[in-house]
C-alpha cells in the first residue's frame, strides 16, 4: 500500500484510484473550522457529496 503522495487527493474517487480500492472502501476525513472550534467528519465513500448547508444546521455542544 502506498503511504505518501505528491498531489492532493480531492475526491473519494481519486482516493480509491490512488490506493487501488473500491470507492465504498474509502472514508474521507473532512476538518471543518467553525466559530465553536474545529470538527472532523468521517464520510463513507459511498455517500457521495456532502451537504454543507445541512451540516451548518447541526448543533454542537
């Protein structure tokens, strides 16, 4: 398995191709900065796009 890369991986599809796996095996991690701090979100590669408007409505405590 590859452990480093020179170009950023921007999509689950690019990650799957880079690592030679199916897209459903990917789990991209997004780091979000809000007025309440930093949050990380792990997304299934099968989910598709992330709706940031929907995420902005979540309440963090």
